[in-house]
């Protein structure tokens, strides 16, 4: 049986979540991601940096996405507030 690492599993879920057109769904993917990042950081888990990099890559990809002309300000603020609260 082949199992994926936490990093690979989370990267897959985040990537799939970012492709979803529903903005509420995408915000929830980030919320879960930041919660996971917070919990892993509290436990000094070795996967913390990988989850952090995946979230940052996802945020950068989100802002580079030219197909989504309208950036929902509320979603953006929620995502950035979650990020700021961790650091």
C-alpha cells in the first residue's frame, strides 16, 4: 500500500481547493491550512516548514491568477489576518 506524506497530501488538497471556483470553499481551505500550520508549529513538527511553504505558494498563486479578475476583499482580509495572527 502506498501512502502519501503529510506534505504531499496537504499540497494536493490545497491545490485542489485553489482550483475550486467557490470563494467560500477556497477561504475554508486556507483556514484549515493555517490551523494545521499553527498546530504543527506548536508541536515543533518537522512538516511545519513544508506546510508553511505550501500555504505561501498557494497565496502567491492565488494573487497571480489572471482568470479571477475580481478579488474578494473579505476573503483576502480573512486569509491575511490568519497569516498575521500566526506571526
